[in-house]
């Protein structure tokens, strides 16, 4: 064991010496690995960033929530069959709310899309969530200004609105939106609250930042028919209780919708878990493709290393002969050149990683990115592996040289 | 006891479609603490013989016993170990590692032998002192004269205490004065009880040895003791 250690230390010294002796060449060769590792690290960082943004976005909507709906979010059931189901009505919601014991909060929601206008500024196609005052307790919303609507405003179907941060910024620019009147489809609403930035751009229009919240009664008053279907949002008291809450909801909804024991459920209880699964499927493909493409640039770097190692072996034929004459074994010579390739790649990998960290700090200003420990470990491991793999063929060439031939080499 | 015992050694090279018999049935015995010169014109097979004696190459046929062990068909790695432990090479072109110091060059066989650092340093220092280069330990070959380089090579050959010192035209790249110094060094090493095999084509160099083996066309032409071999003058 100690034996190997000496040899390896000798190999390391030789490697550092060889790199120092051919500075320009080493730098150029390393550059290939720097770029390769940098792009792999950036890719991994971007993926981490997207994942993190997604998780944050999801949790801003409330991670422990159930969504009772006529439609299942992710299912193979025929959409038209689901469409023919009875609507989930406000009456059903009221009865459910009265009967449910477990939930922390229960709120009906209905979506509608309208143009929101203030002065000359407007946002076309804004997603409105009509809901009750209790909805805010199903979310993790933070308020920049003002508050959510009160029970009185909710029950009285008042013309009040809570704006998402993006909507508010767009309509009001530098002004304070509070107590101003915006027009939704020409109907005046008073702004009573503005949300802080909630997080994820990934949720698109479903991002709370791009939404407007108004009382559900108001939605029915102006925009939707009374018997339209609503989604009941149920917040479980804790993640551990989510299954119990779901069980209770299932039973209650069957009762509320008057289903016989032998009838199938004609509603769905959706969870964000489904959303996560769906996300993982889509983003998984993007990840694979991205890493494959960046992997190609690493491959080009690796070929550069292999090329330069072959040159290095050729140049040092005589040195190999000398070493063999005084007792270096195949393994020793092999180890020496593998170490050299690995050291070049490791240096390249570290530089590439630092570069990636620097770049991701800049990119972070536009897109959410995050350099994580696993990216660092990944980059270092990959660069080491690249070195070993690309050094293998040259090192073997060196190891199997005939000492007599090698000593004669000029 | 014979330290080297060659029996009917044959080495055949394939050059194109022709077979070249570089060595053709060479048999010889060399005792411990002998000082032998191997001579012969170019093409006589003396380089091939040296490569086989030095375990750098294996014979096509025949048996080579080194210290009682048959090394004629050992694996490459086993041969590497034998070279490391039993053979000290001194080459015409010195063959030092150009980027390493004298000290590191001398230390190298010890690294391959797996000797711990402290012991290694001590041994390397002793070897360099014995060739009179204690004050040149941290010089690189390019900072040394030809004679000094060859002394470093001799120190490297000696450092592990090998069974034989194999010197291939050790004075070939040196002027006659420096060459004479190196031959004096070899004589001292011989007197300390080492076995030296010298490959040369110079009569006056071969005359330093006590026994001269002449090769011709891959065969031993003559094998004689030298009655009045040159004993170099003492001192430097």
C-alpha cells in the first residue's frame, strides 16, 4: 500500500513538473476542460435553479392543499366524461365546509380572465381568482401593502381586489395602489391589498404575481353564472394529516353529491403531488437534453487532453525507457500518465467551476440559479473521470513500451 | 558462486522476412565480484547481450540464471522488479531525467522499490557522496559537466546495492581525462566487492577489466583473463 503511495506521489510530482514545463500547451489543453466543465456546471446550476423556483412556487400556493374539482388534473379519464359530470356548486361547497372537521381552511375558487385597467396602463388577459376571505389561509401569501378581503367584503360581494405584485407593478408603476380604483372589464374595483413577490415565474399565469383576487360573489355578480363549477381548496392541518384530510373530504363529497355506495366518484381530489410529477416528466427531458449537449463540449475537451497526452508520451519516450530500466513497472508508468491527465483535468475542472460560479452570480440577476454542493461534487468528479478516461489510451501506450526501443529513441 | 549463468542464449530478430541471429548460442558464467569487459565490433551482438544481461530483453532460446533465479521467461513486471533490485545501469548517454535534480535521479530506483522517504534520502545521499557529488545534490543534469552527470548515473546504479553494475560504453561521451576518472571510479566500486560488466569497443577501456569476452557474429570468439590489466592511479 505504502509502495503505491510513493509511486503515486512520484507520479503527481512528474505531472506537475510536466505541466509546468509546457505552460502554454497545458493552458490551451486545460481550456477545453475549463469550458466543458463550466458549461456542465452552469447547466446543472440552471436546472437546480429551475427546480428550486418550482418548489418555491408550489409552496407559495400551499403545499398541503387539496383541490376538489369536477376535473382530475392528471388522469387518463376521458375529458368529455368528466365534463358531463355535475358541477361542483357553491351549495355543495357550503355543505362541505359545514361538515368538514379536519381542514385548517376551506375556500371555493373560480377562475375568470379579464382586462384590468388603471389610467392608461392595462393588463390584458389577467387571471382572476374569485374566492372567499378564508382562501388566504390556504396560501402562504405575504402582503406588501394592505390585506386580503374581509368576511364582510367577501359575503357582501363587494367590488374589492387584491393584486399580484406583477399586475400592481404594471398598472401603478411607482404609485401606491392602495385605495385606488382599477377597472376590470370596465367595472370599478377598489384595491385593498397588494401581494409581495411570491416566487415562481414557472407557474406562468397561475403565478400569484400575475393574478388578481376578488370575492367569489362578485365574480358571480358580473362575470360567471351562479351554477358554474367551482374548485374547493382544502388546506390540511399538516403534511402528515394530508391523507386523513383527503379521506374525510372524499367521504363528505360523496355524501354532498348524493352518490350511492356503488356509484363511482364523479369528482376528483387533486394534489400538487400530481403537478410535481408532471413537472418532473417535462423538465426531466429538458435536463437530459441539456446535459447531453453540454456533455458534448466536455467530450471535445477530453479529446484535446487525449491528443496532448499522446504527444507527451511520444516526447518522453526516452524518459519512459529510463524509468523502465531502473525498475518502473507497467502499472507505475500507467499511473504516472493517468495522474498527469487527471491533474490537468482537475485543474481545468476547478477553474471551470469557479468560472461557472461567477457566471451564475451574473445570470442570477435575470434568472433564478443556484450553485449547490452536489453541482460542485459533480463537476469535480466529472473532470477527474474525464482525465482518467482520456488518459487511458496514451498511458497504456506508454506502459507497454519496450524499454530497449524506448532507450534507443532520439 | 556464479552470479550470472548463461546457457546457450539465442536471440533472433525478425527483420522483414529475414531472421537475424543477433546472438547464436552464447554460454558464459560470471562470478560475484568479477570485472568483465564485453567487446566486439558493431553488429557482433554485444548490445543484445547487454540488454539480455540487464533484463531489458528476454532471449528467444536458452536459459539465463541470475543469482540462481531463471529470468529467461519472466513477465515484464517481474523483470522490472529484477532490474530494480539486481541491476545498476550506466549508459553512454547518461540517461538522467533532465528535469530532476541529481538527488531525485538517484532516489528514483528507491521510490520504485518502495523504500520509505527517510531511508531513501539517507541512501541517496550516501551514494552521491561516494561518487564525490555531495555538493551537487540539488543540481539538475543541465547544470553539471559530462563527468559529473556520469557520476550521478553511477550513484543511481549503485544506490540500491545491485548484484551487477552494467555499464554500456560509459566513457563514450566523455573526453579522455574525464573518462579516465570514471574508470577510476569503476575500479573503486569493483574493489568494494561489486560485480561490473563493461560493454565497450575501446581496447584501453577494456583493459581495465580483469576478464575480456569478445563477441563476433553473435558468438563468443574468446574469453580471456587479462594478465596485466590497468589499475588506475589513486586520487582525483
